[in-house]
C-alpha cells in the first residue's frame, strides 16, 4: 500500500511501527510475567504461559501487518505443509541477515509455537526487547573462549547446564527451539577468514543443537531444516523497514531425529561428538548444494 512513497519515508514508517508494536505489547507481557512470579501455582502458571504465548504471537502478527504495508515482497515458499502447532521442533537455518529472524517469524507464526532463540547473555541489556526476551523464557548463554576455558577449566560444561535448565521448562508442552548453526551472519569476509569449504555458508557449529538434543531430544518430534535465499542479495534490516526486500525464497524440510543423537554427551564422548559433527557437515553440504540450485532457479529480478 505504501510502495508509492520514497524508500526513506517507508523506512521511517516501518521503524516507527515496529517500535510502537513492541512498546504496545511489552506492557501486558510484563504484567503477566509479574503475575507468574507472584502466583507460583500450577493452574496460574499454565494460564500465564498461555497469555504470554498469545502476546508473543500477537506481536509477530502485528509485525507481519506492517511488513505487508511497506513491502511488496514476492514469497516463494515450500515445505510448510505438515507442520503441527501441537508438536515440538528443533528449528535451524542458514544465517545471512537480521532479516532472517523476521522472515522465519512471518512464515511460522501460529503454524508452530513461537521460536525460542539462544541468545548471548549481553543481549539481556538491550532496552525493552531484552526484558521481553527474558520474560518469554528465551535462553541466555554465557559464551567462553577457548583461551578463557584453558585458564578456568571449571567453567567447562556451563553452556550445557544452562541449556538443560532452560529446556527443562519446556517439558510437557509443545515448543520450538531455534538455533543458527553458523552462529553468526554470513559475510564474504567471515567466509574468507574461516576458509569455509562451502560456497554460500560459514562452517557450522554443532555444539548448540547437540546440547538441545541431549537435553530434550525425546520430547522433540522433528528437526525443521530451513534454507533462506534472497535473490537480490542479503538485505540489511533497513531494507526490510523501507520495503526494499523484493523477493524471499524459503524451503522447509522436516528431518527425523536419529535415536543415536539422544541421551549422549557431546562434551565428554569423543566418538559421539565426531559422529555428530560429520552428520552436521553432511547437512551443510546438502544445504550448500540447495542454495546453489536456488541461486540458479531464482536469479535477481528487476523490480
């Protein structure tokens, strides 16, 4: 509807609508969170969780509304059929842009439960949204470098403990845990610095999803493997706000969870760790080939 406006004006409108949407929904979210803390009874907890889930999905729905208002995006999507709102999933995707997160929320909202992301601990201090992530139960992880762990070996395994503690909260009801296997956004410089063996991907980091499978693999129904392609090139967040994301191609693939990946310790079992890393690398090789095919089938088009 607003596509006739200049892109900078659309960007200001998009940014304003995103901010207003977040501010509008954060207050009922914080109110329900306070009630949840003050009423530690099973029935009250279930009601509060349902209300928080409603608020989360309503926030995403309003984001979809302003995205449709400022953008005329062509969506090419396959594989959404078969996803079940009452099932639990581990979702992973290639990572090219901050836009990826809103794309995933746009397509998956109310098809499966709202995605729970693993976040760096420092992000809890992001104004407003950091508290929203905390209230919604997003897991915050403290990352330690190899050099730090060499000096402080007592910190080894803390990520796994945090993952298990967080995932324990999700037991007994459907959930969707999300992890970017690459751990960071793809850029040509990062690709070169890593000497990545893949054409369109960074090297995957297997530990994150291995920890999730260790903590709650028996509860999960499937892995949802997502591949995202932007024919016009990886967009910045401003491009989304200003309605300049012309086309998005997304494929969803449900993968069964191998029983061998459940109940094993990624940190302490060298044989299992090697086998899991090999499986992840095979997954990434297939995704790289799929991206090559998507580049061929969906070349850049003129607006």
